[in-house]
C-alpha cells in the first residue's frame, strides 16, 4: 500500500465521526471546563461551590463563563477562527512543498507524507482548539479569583449592585458570584463573603448606574 493510499485510509477512518458526535463530545468537554472554572474561582475565594450548585448550574456553567463578558466571547470565537485558518495555511504550505522535486522520493518524502497525513485529518484542528479553550477557562478562573480575593482583602472595590430583600431592606453590595440559587456578595463593613439564598429571601437585584464623568 502506497503512502498516498495510507493517507486516504486514515482520512476515511477519521470521517466515521459525524458532526453530531463531535458536538456531543465538545459539549461534554465544555461542561468539564465550566465546572473546573467555577471550582477554581470560588475555591480561591474560600468557597466550596459544590455545596451551592444545582444540576442546572452545572449544565449552563460553560455558557455562564462566556456570557460574563462580551470580550471573552469575542476572544474565544476569534481564537477558534484563527486556529482553523492557521491549519488551512499549514496544509496549503505542505501541499506546495510536496510538489517540489526533492520531496518526491526518499526519506524526505516519507517524513513529509507523515506530516501531511496528520494535518489532513478531518478533525485535526479539534485537539488544538480544545487545548486553547482549556487554557482560557483555567486562566480565567485563576486570574479572576485572585483579583477578586486581593480586592476584598484590601477593601479595594466599589459597590456595583443593589440587593432588595423580601422584607424591604436595600443593601449596596459588590456581587462576586451568582447562580440559580445563591448570591455571593461583599460589603465594605466586613471582608467576608456573604452567601444568601435567592428564593424566598431576595426580591430584586439591580446594577448601580455608573456616574458620568
């Protein structure tokens, strides 16, 4: 069997995974990353998030991280597009290289064929995208957690939210986290993070408008 036939055979074997299979595996991977991100972030703040997490929170955790800021979402989309474009350029480069006379036979041809085979796989770019996503989710968890912890310890933060309780009490706070069941916030009266259940306790949460300079 020739090297070219081997390349075609490898591509055929890879193609047995349909787009639905790839999306399913990708979603499971994102779930793991979402949980990992939340675990790291709240862990740095001294909170065991699993004590306050529901199944719904786990299922939406990847989306919650991405939707936290439009900058994060745009960055992720941009990185994915760049990775796909990079792989296409690499394949074009090696395809042109293969047409040169010195790569038509011998060890150089064998090495080049192996490289082309790896880049010509249908979903060859996926592992690289997953690595970038993992690095980003973990990095965001560590970076955000350390930044918030430092600000809390130094009381170096501004109130960003107003919590209105069911009894009518209003409280200016800095919300450092929220899920479907609990709100995590701090005030400048104490350095501890308050954890308050939403249902039957909180009536309204609204952002404090930024003062125009």
